[in-house]
């Protein structure tokens, strides 16, 4: 069964584009490719459809198509910009402090052009970034705010989609060297072969590709700008190639050319695709699909009213409710609720091992649990936006009023995925004005909630 769409009750008054889920449960959203950002706050019931917008501080530089990520301490990282007031393919980088509503410039990656480089938050919280002009990669340490050279790839990183896997490697289908694939073995600081993709995912005339993400069963799914898809199975030993199989094609010649995708809590993948276009052609409109990994099928689902543009204008954000917020660079935003016929497998849920039962407003506490960072980074675009949501959120529902508040989480013990039965932890701060009385507390990751 297909899901359904609802418009936000309070539509944005700006051109809603790239979104990032902050660790206090709010969504920050960029105004087009400019410097301005806005925040969507859920209502008292924890619902985003009835949420409200408020302005945030502006970045130092405008940027469109760039590397981005939410860090382990809750700050936000942005670097580059294919288009920017700092110059085309700029290398300027910034950090956003949500608690201060403040942006600060940080050292640039160690090359002159960053542009729309791919990036990936590593399990230890550092960020791997690729060069669009060479085989170089570099790692940013958010603690020291410094860059260090990492191993070189087989090809340059331009237009690539990077996927964090459970064996602590980063998978990349080579856009410049297609149909080859490679992966970064984090522990060894080494890029190794990930074999050859059995079907072409990269459009040769544009070297574009679609989104990719880890699935709950440990495989990786990658959608192509050619209309094809493929699945990667990691090997027993991380530095071995692994294996590939073909997935279903998009129907009617549609292609996921420079497009977002999102792993739904039910294990399916929400995708978009547009009519075929070679080179610099990006036809409209956008159509929506769900990929079912178990059945290996691609099924059309309804399109929202703001899907009239090409794929590359679309952005998805997986909300803590399990719904998906979709923007497309316009003053419209819609929320997709997956079919109620599909619910998360209980094995995919995070689990609370220990948490204080007496909490006070404006104080910080520690929650320990299993699988706090999920089984996937879940939300993907590729080179133009890093949108991962694999970090724990803490929400509290007052049993008397039913009101829901999110606590700000920070300093997660890991950013790895698929951590199994190992105990991890996060810190959380109870917000000011929290209602007194008995309540239920849940930890949520990738839209999947623990038992309270």
C-alpha cells in the first residue's frame, strides 16, 4: 500500500531547500542557495505538519550544492558550494552552533575547490571529504577543527554518493571510473576495490548518479542516473571487494539523476526519478517510488504537489515521527506518511538500557542503550547535500497532557551504524519549561522509536 501526503499547515515563506535534523528535534532548512536558514519546530503533540517556522542566524557565505552534516556534538558542518558569493566551487567552510544560533568560519579543506564534494561522518565523529578535482581525500576533526590528509582514491570524487556501511567502511560507486566501485577502510586509512557494478548506474554524459544508503539487512542500495539500481553485499573481511547484484529499474525510462532518497522505518526506500535527459539536461517533473528490498520491486506512489521540478531540486528529511518531509526549492513543503501496513521490525529499534527516572528541566543526563545510531545513515542525496540522521534523539511525553518535548542530545559515544548489542550512550539536556509530572521517555533514531 502506498503512503499519503499532507501539506504543512504553516507553509514556508521562503524557498525551502536543504534540510538538516537537529538533535533537539527541530529541522533547519536553507532558503534556496542563500545565507538564510529557518527552523521548523513540531507542535505540542510532536507533530511536524502543524509545526511552526522561525528564522535562524545567517551563514557567512551563500552556498548551493555543498557538503553538510550534523556532528556528534550536535553542531552542523557545511563546506564548499558549487555556487557561492565566495566564488564558484568555493572551499569556504563553516560550523553552526544550535545552542547559540551562531555560525563561525573554520579552516578550509586542503585544496582550492570544494564545490559539491561528497562527505561522510565517520564512526568516531570525524568527517571524510573528497576532492572534485583529484583523487585526494581529507578528514576534518571537529574537536580540534583541523584537517588531515587521508588516503587517495582510485578516481576523483566528483558527483559521487558515499555510503557508510556497518563494517565501518565507506562505499563509493566511481562516477569518473564507472562501472568500478571502491570503499574506504577507515581503520586502515585505505581505499580498496569494491568490485564492478554489474549494471551501469552512472550516466556517462554527466557522470551523475542517484542516492545510496545501507539497508537494515547490511546491504547497500544505490539508485542510478541511468534508471537502473544495484545492491552491494559487504564481504566477511572489510578490505575484500564484496559482491553486487542488480535491483529493479525505474519504469518508463525515468532516472534518479542527482536525486535524494530515504530509508523508511518499514525498511523500504522512498525515491524520486524524472524523465531521461543527457548531459546538462534535467527534465521535469519528479515522480515518487518505493523500493522494497525484500521483494526487490519498485512501486510508484503518489506525487506531492511540489514535485513539478527536476530531481536535483528535491530534498528529503526523515522526521522522528517516521514521516518524510519533502522540499523542492519552493515555498511549499509536504510530509509523506508511509503506509501503515509496514512497521519497523522490533530488531531495528533502539533500546534503552539505563536512564535516570527523575529528570529536571535545564539539567543534563546520560542515556545508555543499544543501537542508538541505527542501521543506516538513512537519508541520502550524494554530492550536493549530506542529510544523514543516524544519531539518537530523546523525546518525553507528559502522561497528563500528552504534550511532547524533545531534549537536545549531544556527545554520542559513536556515529557508527549497526552497533548491535554493544552499549552506547548519549547526553541529553531537558529543555526549560518542561511540564512536571509522570512521563514517558523514548529514544528515537531514523524515525524508529524505542519502547518507552
